[in-house]
């Protein structure tokens, strides 16, 4: 389904399709314009904190179904941010490496 490559429909590793809103999350997380990158950076930092918290807490509590969903979300978010150019990452002052995709050990 090549026409899906241009849309927000994506095929996942398991062959199922999903609505790929990840590619719009960071660019639309603040008002338009480069001078508003601080809003995007703040939003990004908050999302990373929520991901980290949920991965850790769900792992510790043994809630594996919920943990699997958060791992999927974290990996897709990380993959999406990883598609930004080095210049965009620098302008936004964000790092792909700062996005956790597995639970931290406590």
C-alpha cells in the first residue's frame, strides 16, 4: 500500500495499520514559528518524563499489557523524532537518546 506512505496511515511490524499521528506531534506542539521552539522543547521534555514514569511504574507493578502499550508508544515516538534532521533536533534542543523505550531498573 504505497499510497499510505504519504498519509497518516502506517503499517506496523505485525502487518496491522495504525494512525501515525507521531510525525505531527512535535511540529504541532507549539505555535508556528521558529521563535516558539521553547514551547516544543517544554512539551517534549514533559512527554519524555511521562513516558519514563509510566514505563518504570508499569514494569515495577507487573502490569505487562499496559507496559507493552507504553513501550510501543515510546518506540514510535522515538522513531518519529529520529526522522527529524540534525538541524531540526538542534533547533529544538531535543535528543532522540533522551526518549526511553524500555523501563529503567529501580
